[in-house]
C-alpha cells in the first residue's frame, strides 16, 4: 500500500519511517500542511492509498504565545488534509493526543467526553479531531510518547500517564497503520499501562529525582491516562 506521511521529520515520524519501509515522507518544504496546493501536488505525485497525518505544532508551552502558528498548522493544516482526503477519496489516519481530555480522573475511554482543555495546543488538537470526524473513512489514534531518553533531572510522582517512550509506542502505531483496513473502529487509544511520570523516568534514567508538579506554574493534569482495552483487543485479533 502506498502511504503518505506528514510530520516525517518529527520524533514519531522518524520512528515510523524505520518501521514502515517505503512510506513516503516529504519534508515540510515539499509538503506544508498549511498549503492546500502543496498537499494537492503531493497527492497527485505519489497517489497514496492512505494518508498518515502526524504533522503538528507540538510545543505546548510556546503555543500559548504563538497561537496563530499553532492554529495554522494544527487546525487549518488538518482541515486542508481532510479536504484533500475527501476530494481524492483517500483514507486518513490522524495522530491525536491524550491531551484532548482534561486529565483529572484518568482511564479515559475512546468515547468519553473531550475537554475542557488545559492549554492552547490541546484546544487545537481537539478541534482538529472534530474536523477529521467529518470524513467517512478515517481512524483517529490518541497516543502519548516521550523521546527515547528521559531528558530531565526530575520527574513528577503526582502526574499519572499511560504514555511511554517513542520507541515503544511507535511499533504499536505502525501495527495499526499496517492493519488500517482491518480496524473497524474510528478511534483507538494506543498507549501503555498507567504509571506516574516518575516511574516512567526511572526506567531510563536511574538517577532521576522525585518532584511534585506543584513546583511548576503550568496547569498539568493529575491523571491523563488512557484506557487501552480496545487496542489490546484489536491487537489480539490481529495476531
Ligand atoms: N510528543 C508527544 O508527546 C505527543 C503526544 C501525543 C500526540 N502527539 C502527536 O503526535 C504527532 C507527532 O508528534 P511528535 O512529537 O513526533 O512531533 P515533533 O517531533 O514536534 O514533530 C512535528 C512534525 O510536524 C512537522 N510539521 C509541523 N508543522 C508542519 C506544517 N505546517 N507542515 C508540515 N509539517 C509540519 C514538523 O516538521 P519540521 O521538522 O519541518 O518542523 C515535524 O516533522 C503530532 O500530531 C502530535 O500532536 C505527540
């Protein structure tokens, strides 16, 4: 299957390219999702049978001051991709985030109500999801991942998550991409078991120190974990 990936130079995009040989991943200079014409040109050139849309403005902190940039890439960009997918009748797999949930109670299921969001990045991803849902043929993957190493000296013991390192999450997302046509659901959560950010950090950085999220002024969730039962069931059926 010919697949076109947006955001190929990103953390997830680079891992996906290692796992999905032959996936076409143009640089942003060639495929800027803010430009309808560049999307059209890439579709006409590569004739993809599936679009994997992973490009996004992902800097949560800077999105608060660069709202327009974030909106243009995440919302307008996704709208452009959706319009092209509709026009050329190409299925769309959209990479979304656990941050579409508020993050107080955790164990969020695919059909739980979204929001309220805590920051502008989350708002842009939530709006983008709703645009994707206007298509007939789509799959939204809500996920969460970290770079392969824990980059900070501290980690929060009071922030719960089901995220994991990108080299652990990407193979699962690649499996879903490969089996796109076998997945009957429209939304799936791809993550790992619930744990504190400190527990996660400790796995790859032995000297990491425990810290409380109250040390930061940012509004961080208490428990943003995703329920992954649906994906575990699907995986079992795929094997
Ligand atoms: N990181 C996380 O914890 C996390 C959690 C949940 C969901 N996600 C989602 O997963 C996806 C990938 O995230 P990531 O962490 O791998 O992102 P990343 O490392 O920040 O990379 C972002 C990618 O998007 C591209 N991009 C940004 N704006 C673009 C535009 N206007 N047109 C074309 N390409 C554009 C970037 O290209 P350049 O290299 O040219 O800038 C880069 O390839 C995103 O949709 C993100 O929202 C991430």
